[in-house]
């Protein structure tokens, strides 16, 4: 069942970067935690938020909606939002919905940190 085994965590990574890790099976039950973690990235006054999506096994449209809302807030405040290492599930969601171009995607966490 989606939502079980899901992880949303966030922390300051230094150098003006806020990290958000999303993993497991993500659905509407985790979007409030995602929104909160992404909002805190804006509140830190940093220059970039990196979303580590490398271990997402499932993500539904509510997760995409949360990411799109966050993107709009980040664009409005001129803070970078980078999705790092998007898993196959995340890439599939972005491709099927034709929204990949709305995001800055980095192949790896290392690449996202160097952006």
C-alpha cells in the first residue's frame, strides 16, 4: 500500500543548500510532510533546495502536484529547486504528465550540489 515505508526528511546541508529526501511509496498521505519540508527550504533563506528522489519506489499525482506547487513558490522567490537522481518511478511520473521540463533535474546528488 502506498504511504507505507515512505520517508520524508529535511536538513541544512551547508553552503546555503537545504536537503529534502523523499523515498519509498509516496502518495497523498505524505504530501503534507513534503510541503512542509519544501517550505522550510524557502524559510532558511538559502540559495538552493535539493530534493533527493533517488529512492522513490512509487509516486502518484498528489506528489507531482506538491512538487509543482513548490516549484512555483521557489520560482517566485528566485531560489533554486533541483530534483536529484530521480528514480524510475519519478521519471515515469514526469514523463507521462509531460512535466519534466518544469523542473531542474540532476542525474545525481553530487551533480545537484554542484549546480
